[in-house]
């Protein structure tokens, strides 16, 4: 207990100070933590040492829960299953095959191996394109139930409900176990800390904030989640292996659903998405539980339950932010967290899309595309082609199917029939991130950004596909293609690189999303009402940028717009959609003079605009 | 023949247990993990009636009323801030389940207890004998289903509730007090859970954690049935039936996993589950 309390303020302060001299401070904190752990066995009573070993290992699993849930937003009940797998790998092999250096290594490898395979299967089940977050949670809930029931039904082999105990294990003193478990936790926390603050770690937060936008900047979200789950499973399995080796007992409860929820409780109370919070939360709660449950067994659990509900309802960020604020006030320190970190802007080495377009194809070909919901036909027989440098506007009254058509071009799963070719690649039924690889970039109708990421972080996420980010460090420079840079400079976003997106105005968010899409270096740009809700000067600015993009960068731009004045000023060609069909496909002049267009825009003067 | 009756009665029991969870999920888009706690409350209400020496039938209205009141309190105190955070709502309601379980443990104790059944004995049916109480539960499930259907389709409250289900923002814009709809829905869900808890206790026993295994099965059934009462019935029959078959021809522990595993697989292959949509 003394140990955990001593560690709390140190770590709390550390989380606030780190940011600039990150690595040095991290090393200092780790050093202090290791010193405290080294001294632990000499100053603490034996039962306390025992309790803390277990708490260290639980905290390691809680850390993986925090990375999955706190950072990435995957509410998981299943990490206990991987802990149990690691523990049973040791228990089963030591009981049935015997103990020895070879068997010890075999058990570790087997535990990690099985956990990795199970995690891959669970990940494949839980995270597919279009899966709801609730479904992922359902699967992680099923996993521990299945694993613990299998253990229950294993008869003498798994020891059924009483588990396995009394097997031989490493013959090392309890102090050594304390140091092993403690070092394991400290090293793991340090690596996790570096990882979540690295450029790659920001992708986790981006997924939590806006999974759809991640897919549309070319990130294979499902694969990221599966990889993350596999790594977290392996870590939990190692913790379970150490647990079985030191306690020399395993039971189905350690793989069960209730333990899985207990991990969530520790993480929630400590503070999700803070790493240090869940670690300290686990240490404090587990040690005090083993203390207090002797004296007030049921009352203590009741108190935990109350605290859990109160924290979830009133303090979703847990107790860590409160402690941090208190420490900051105590030492009079300012918040030096990541928010004001602004990288230097560089020009990227552009990687022009190497499509098949040179062979005489066109940037975008839409052939007989249909979309229907049941018997309702939203699009029918849509057929057109668009070349590079063309600025093609899609107009039509509300419900004409404009946005639906955009969706069908950027996501292979959307259309009900027909073919879409991007730079002569058939998009088949490929998900959005694969379509991005064929050169498409889509900007949504309402600004679709990552609310809690800074402008610079959001732009870097958009560069993920072309410039893979570092797993451990944060780059000093941010390299962007010319077009993206132009948007940022013209709108003044370059002066707000360290600002979180949620503090930007509506127009700035629109500009940020456009800059993110352009950072993908697309050759086909889909823009859904990019000027909706913008002022006249902002609109002129965006219009100028778009014509520049088409002219200087040979982009094929497909624009959905209601403002016909705007359309007339910048388009090179116009397609009129009406009730899911192409009504007219021609130059601006042809469309503006068309009698037909005037009638469908409810008899108004089409040329004067703003009809819908 | 007995197997068929087993399937039918198991499905009916599952239906009664899951109905409360379904209406809360359908209207509020929230998974109520305190559902297991409410089932336990119902079980103990039945125990209370037995202890008082009253006619066991009293446990039905009594459990419903107690559950309803618990639901009212919890909706006001805990649920309101969580409507916009569905994943957090799962956690908070799980915490509530812990609280309910611990309060019962503190008040009544942890030991397993038994409840008197309102109907005892067997009924001769189609050339065999079968537990009368289990058959009665089929009737109860039908009554619950009809009751909810009438409430939704035959009353003004039901009309308003359906409006909230389809488009809550629009409903609010039209002057519907969606807060009140949520309040009544959650309380009703809690009442139904408690009622189901009272109904299932004569079949087994009462202990403070009796709700958890039921909760998991009910949760999975609701997940595969979308938000429709009809598809819930289908899901209960198909998955409950599979459970009975696996338990009797295979192994009871695997049987306990049947619903959970099948539901997960069904959802992976067909995200809309048993609903038509």
C-alpha cells in the first residue's frame, strides 16, 4: 500500500510535465519506479509483497484494457480470457508434463501462441468493415464465457472448477518475483506510454473519435484493431503465465467474464486513456480489496460498485484528471500536455498516382450504377466518365441521389449494381480504405474531422497511407503535398496547427477536412457541398483553390452543389440528376439554358441559383 | 415429445426473461446490464412472499411492482446522463447490477434458497406427463408478448413510444416528452425483468448472483433479434431449441454456451440477425 501511494503523486506529476523533454523525464520516472520496486521487498511485510506481485500482473492486463478501451474505444470484456490462457498454459504443462527449463519456455511460447491465435480469430469475428462497436463488445463478452466454460468442462485435465494447484514452478524467492513482476510492469508501461504518444499511437485516438473518417483516409481500421488486439492478448498471456508461475495455482475464474469486468472497473476508476491511471487504480484497488475484503467482505464490494457507477456517470475520465489537476495546483505547473505541440511544415515528395490512366483510360468511369433500398430505387442506370483536370458538378434537387452516388464511388459495398472504375481499377466490393488506394478522396457533406486531435495530428493521420508513421516517436516535421499546403496557408490553418479540431469554426473544419483529403494525393476528388454554411469570401476562396487543383494538379473533381452560381463559376461540366437518373450531361451553358432544368427546380430561375 | 415441450417451454422462459431487455434496448438504444440485478430482485420478491406465507401467486404483481419502482429510481438517478453514451451505459448498469447483488447479500445473505411454486404437479399431455408449471410459463410468455404488443399498438403511450423509437429528435420537435417515454420504458423493462425473475425462481433457486447467466443469454437474444418482438420469439425458439438439443444430446456445459456462440456467429454472418430489415 505504501508503495502504491508513494508512486501515485510521482507518476501523476510525471504525466503533466512530460511533453518536451519527454524521453529524459520518462527515464527518470522509470528509474524512480524501479528504485521503489527494488526497495519494496525490504520495507514491506511479506503478505504485502505477495499481494503486490499479483497486483503488478493485474495492472499489466489493465494496461492492455486501457489501450483497447481508453485509447481506441473498443469496450472489451475479454482480456481476462487471454490472461487465463497464459496462466493455464503454465498450469497445464507444469502439471501434466512436469517442470524444467524446457517446459517453462514451452509453456510461455504455448501461452502466447494460443492467445495470439484466439485473438486473431476473435478480431476477425469482431472487427470487420461495417461492424458496430456494440458487436465488437458482444464478441469480447462471449470469449471469456466460452474459455471459462471450456475450462470447467475439462474434467481432471483442467481441474474443472477447482482449477490446478500444487504444480512445480520456478524455484526463486518471493523477492525475486516481486522484482520480475515490478520490472515487467514498469517496462510495459514505459513502452505503452511511448507508443500512445507516438505518431502511430495517434491513430488509435483517431479510430476512437471517427472510425469512418479513418477508413476514408485509407486506414484499414479492422486490421489495426486486430493487430492491436493480438499484441494486447500476447501481453495479457505473459502476465497470466507469470501469475501461474508465482502463485502455483490457476482457476477458471481468472479467464472469466467477471474478472474481465473487474479489469474495466479498475481502468474506469483510475482514468481511461491515461495509462498511469489504470495502473495505479489497479494497484490501489487490488491491494486494498485483499485487505478490506477480510474485514468487510460485502460492504467493500458494494463500495466499489457505487464508486464505479459514480465515476462512469459523473467522471467519465476517472480519478486521474482530478489527481493531475491537484498536483498541478500544488506545484504551480501549467499544462504542458500535447495540445500545443506544433510540428514544422515541410513540402512532401509527391508520389503522383501511378494508375493506368496513361494508357488512355479515364480517371473515373461509372457504368450502369444502380442503388436500391428494397423496392425504392435511388439510383438507376448512372453512366458517365470523367477525365483528369475536369471539374464536374453534380446538381439536382434534394433526394436526386447525388450524395448516394458519391458513396457508391468511394465504397465498393454501397451500390446494388453496375461498375465503378477508379483510374481503370474496378472497385468491386472493396471497402473505402482500398478505394483510397486507387486514388479517390472523399470530403463529406458535414465537416468530418477528429474532434480531439490537433490540426497537425489530423493531417498526419491523413498521411498515414503514404508516409507510415513511427511507432515510438513523434516527427518534428509534417510533410504535406502542395495542394494540401495551399489550402492550409490560404485559410490560415497553418497558424493553428496545435489547436484541437473541436475548437475550430465551422468553416475552418471544412477547410481542415479538405486539406486532409488533399493530403491523400488523390487523383479523383469527391466533394459533397464543400461550401455549405460558408460565407461568401470563404466560398470564393474554396472555389479558387478547386479550379487551381483541377488546372495545375490535373485532379478530376466531382462536386455536389446546390449553389448554381458557384457551379457556373467554377465547373467545366455539369451533370443534372433527377429522381435517380441522369437528366442532362453537358457544359455549363447547356445546363443553364435548359428548359428542363428550370422546370425541375420548381419553375424557378435556375441561373439565379440557390434553388433547392 | 418431451424434447419438443422442453424446447417450447425453454423458449417461453427465455422470451419472458429477454422481453424487458428488448423494450429498453428498442426504445432507448441502451443495453441494460442491470437486467440481471432486476431478475434477482424478482427472485427475492418471490422468496419474500414465500417467507410471509402468502399465496405464491402474489409474487407476480409484487415482483413487477418492486422492479418497476427500482427502475424508476435508477432511471432518475443514474440513467439520464448516459443516454448519449451507450457503451458507458453498459458499464454503469453493470455496476448497478453489482450494487443490487451486494445489497441483497448484505440484507438476506448469500445462501441458496428455495421458493414455493404456485402450481405443482404434472399434467398429462399427448400421452406423457409434463411439469404443469413449465407449461404455464408458455402461457405467461404469450400474455407478456400480447401485453407489450397491445401497449405499443393500442395506446397513445405506445404511439408516442413508436415515434421515439423511429426518430427521437423529430419526436421531441413535435412536442413529445421523450424523457417521460424513456422513464416509463426503463421502469417497465425493470418491472418485466423482476416479474421474469419471480417466474423462473420456482424452477431453480434464489441466490444473489442468479441473474448473471440469464442476463448474458437474454443480451445475446436481444442482439440477434434487433428490436422486434416477433424476431425475439423466433430467436428464442431457434437458439433456445438448439440449447435444449445440445444439452440433452451433447453436454450440458456446451449447452450453456449454445445461445451465446450461435448468436455471435449469426450476427457475424447476418448483422441484422433474425429481424427482416
